[in-house]
C-alpha cells in the first residue's frame, strides 16, 4: 500500500513540474494566444539569426584561409 502511495506522489510531482513551464491559454483568450505566438516567433527568429551569424563567420574564415594560401 505504501509503495502505491509513493508511486502516485512521485508521478504527480513529476507531471506537475513538467507542466509548470508551459503557458496555457484558454480557448478564446486572444490576448494570451497573441503574446504566446509573438514570443515563440521571436525565439525562433533569434535562433535563426544566431545560426546565420555562425555560418557567416565560418565562411569568412574559410575565405581568408583560401586567400592566405595563395
């Protein structure tokens, strides 16, 4: 009986901690959904910008290495 009780408590705490990071909006809450959409879009674009910067730096280094070899 104690094992079942402990298992239920552990399951509850694990699921509760995972759900705390999510922002849930109600079905017709446009303000909340808009804020969430804008935040996700900004995060996605920032990731893209960071990848682009890394790619430009790598390409620049390759070009400079090619020029130095000649």
